[in-house]
């Protein structure tokens, strides 16, 4: 069963349980994937995280239920898994712009979020050029931050743009003066380390430079990047997220490659930037299972 067929089963599972308990771990199991990889693929296909998809769909169903007058606000909140009517009211107002108790008297329009439809997902519209490369292990030194996927989508880019203006980033620059790494051939790298299997739905995002493992650098974190086989894609900084979504939403399905779940995605930046970021070139390295 290919990835898109698995995602159809995931959507069936989510939709069948909008008024019950939903486990994203179970959704990832249905997709035969780690939670980290499942989040990446889901977002790539639908441009919304799994948790946000569930939230929007539940609030869409809530609007229909309340407009019919068949259930109270409190009953509806409980049926849709909210801890309290107040929490439900805040979420409802954020999506629809009106309190749930006023849905039939307010002049505001209601926002409906449709069920995901794989057939409507645009696939194969762009040709992604890539090549398969082998890289030995190397080490990064730099800064890191733990994100869950929803927070990363909302805040990740802003956080790292602020970091690039910091003294810590200047200190990284001083280590290498923007020269390329011996293995990566890149002056600056982001690495996205997935959490260990069975742990929380988080990953560690690292921004750093390749550096000799034998050099002791106090007060600077060091990270091991294992040897891997990568699919390599090159794009501009402005197109980097669009390219990443195309890799996870289209390329894996089109080529049949499998991602190596235990290893980090890498994004290499050329040159090592201060500002403007838009002038950078990005090289994505996506770890795949070598089937030779």
C-alpha cells in the first residue's frame, strides 16, 4: 500500500472519531510511520498539522450541530473532547468569529473546513530535481531548541530569524569565519533530529556549523550527525518550505523511496548568512534507506 492510500485510511480514522478520542500515535501507526515522519507527510500534503486539522474539523461540526439547536454549548463541548465550555467557546470564536451561543443570531458568517480529500491534493505538478549522495558522519556545534510540530510551524521560522541577529550566532561565525565543512561542504546547517521512538511528539532543531569533534568548546553544544544516504535537493531560501512540502507530499510517493526514520533531515545554507536571508541557497538532505 502506497503512502497516499495509507493517508486515506488516516483521514477515515480521524473523521470517524471527531466526537471521540483521537490518538495521533494511532494515526501514525495506521500510516505505518513514526510520529515525526507522519507529521511531516501530513503537513506536506494538506498544509495543516494533524492536530490543527482535527481542531478545525471538530469546530466545523460544532457549528452545524449548534445551528440546528439539537445540543447545548456544554453538551457540544463535551462531545468534541473539550475540557470545559470556556475552552470550547474560545476555540469556536477564534475559528468562526462568534460565540457558539450566538451562532443563530449573529450576522457573522461561519467558517467551514472541509474533510481532506486526497484526490484534490495537487500532485505531480512540479518536477523535483534530485540526486542520491552518501555522507559519512560528522559533528555540528551550535544552538538547539525542542519543538513539537505544531509549535514549529507557528514559531520556528521567527525564532531562528531572531537567533541569526544574536551574539551567539556571531560566535558561531567566529569559529569558522563562514568556511565550508569538510564533510558537508556547507558553512551553516540546520538539523532536525526526531525524538526517540515512543517518546513525545517533539524533535530537536539545531542550527550550527560543522566542527572537529576532538576540539573542546565549552558552553557550546555538540551534535552527532550519523553517516547516511541522502536525497539531495537544491532551492532558494524563499522556496525552501515549498520544496520541503513537495518532497514529503509528492517525491516520496512518486519515487517509492523510504525515509530513514532514525536520522535527521539536514538543510545546508549557502553562504553563511546574516541578512538578508532571501539571498541564500538551500540544499536539503533527506535521509533515505539505501536499498542497494
